[in-house]
C-alpha cells in the first residue's frame, strides 16, 4: 500500500488508455475509471468511450457509436472504416505510450490493438472475456499472446483461461451492484407519470443500430397486438441515442399509431423498474433484466449470413445470459424465424398470465444476482494494478 500512497502523492500522472465498443462497455468502463481514480486521482484516461466514461473525465478520441456494430455481415459492411479507425488509434496509442491499455469488450476490435501494444512493451488488459464458453474456445491460444490478463464476469469462465495459462480474474458483474440503486416499481412509475396499478411492458430494442433496425418494427407490431388483448397496457421504450429514438419513432409512425408508448433517452433501468415484464433483444440487457428481477422474453433476429455462421460455431444451447447461467431454459428465446409478432405475443401473454413461470424466473434471477454481486469495478481495478504493475510507477 505504501507504493500506492507514493504514487498518489507524487506528480506522476499515469496514462490509462481504454476502448469501449458499445453502451454496456461504456457502463463497465465508467465504473472502472471511478475505481481507478480512487487509487490514482491524477490519472489521465484516453481512448474511445461513451457519455458515461466521458462524465468520469475520460478523453474520447472517436465516438463510441463508430464501433457499435453487431453480427458478421454487419461488421463486414463496415470493415473498411473500422480498420482505418483502428489503424489510426494504434498509431496514436504508440505515440502516447500509455501505462496500460484496457480493452472493454469489443474483442474483434480490441484484441488486435492489445497484441500490437503488448509487443511494444505496453501492459494490456481485456475487460469482459469473450464468450469462449459459447464458441471458438481455441481463440485463447492467440489471446494468450495478446494480453497480460483478462477480467471475466462469470464464475465458470476462469477455468477456460486456466487451461490456457492466461491470468484471469472473476470480478462479478457491475450491473449486480448498480441495480441496487435503481428505483422501485412505484417510484419509477411515478417518475414516468404512470399509474401505480397500470399494466406496463418494457421494450428494449438494443443498443446497436443493426439490432434496432432488425427488431423495432416487429416489437411495435407486438405492442399493437398485445394492446388488443390488454387495452390498458402501456409500453416503455429506452432509446440509447437520438438515432435510435428516431428509428423507434419511425416504427411507431408506421405500425403503432394510437398505442401509448413512452420513449426514454437511455435510462434502461428506469424502463425496467417501471415494467411488469420485458421484451428484450439479447445481449447484456437480458442479464440486466434478470438482476432487476423482471420477468422477460428474449426475441432477436440477425442478418441471415450472421445467423448461419453463428449457429454453426455455437457450442452453447442458449443465447440469453440468464439461460447460460442457469444452464437451462428459464427465459423463452424466440430467434430468427421464430421472432415474429404473433409468436412473441403468444410468449408474452403466457408470461403475463402464468404465475408459476414468473416465479420460476424470479427464483433463478435471485440466485444469479447473489452470484454476480461482487463489487466488480473494485476487483477489476485491483487486477489492473497488479497485471500492469502500476504500483511501481
């Protein structure tokens, strides 16, 4: 601890570079910055991040949205601009020579950067181990050469890294500690001007433009059909940015006129807190919903080529993180041709009316919350300090 004090009281200003690739990474990055600042108040944080990281004093060189692309086909379409951006970024980082580089998720983008920086003697850490438990485990042979350590969010992941002699640390999931601060249902509804006893369904179309474009028209049609069954039903839709909001409003104009939609600027947790049940597009949002103790349905479509590739490479039965953690299907997954308005409405109607199904989900969600509530950002900061040897200045 003496070395920490020495650094904190000196004029040394460690430079910590980070790259987050989407909204969930922005949340993880912001929490990690906050924890690192406790140890190094003078630290400078640079790279690519979103508004949450920026609010912590992060200097972003490019908009985070440039990296928010999902699926093989979608990435291929944006590949030239992504490669140019990464080349420019690597050049800047090699000029700055940060004390440590932390890639926050976005594995296809970040591991290449980490490998080049590590070759040049810069410490590299990857935050959020890629889903090697779901597909392409052999990636770890290459990852071993690219990083000094990997921060993993789920307890079962460390065994994979141990197998390949890669330092790893289970830190839990930051969302588990964050949801404690989320408002209760009554307070959330009051904030949104909703009646305390109104039936409310939250619709979460995702954070990437590709998934929003594929799913929002379907989701709005689901809302219309559900409203026919439950005329008092209200719908809350968080929008990750203005472009997402514009796309949601277009879908409502095309398919959902006359239905009561409440659109929020970001604030997915407020939408979840106010809802009785949720319709979610895969990703971190399914885990966030589980940690918020909200029953949910998962429905997602990918570009056909992306789906064809992923289906053949996948080694897990499930897409949703609550199902992966439970090792069984507790959340219905409606994927690709099954993600139709009629099938989604049928699944949501069952979730609304089936008390045993709701109780089963909530029972499993509570177990997952207990397992993942580990003060993640503090554990992550400790591991970064250790692997990057920051305490030695």
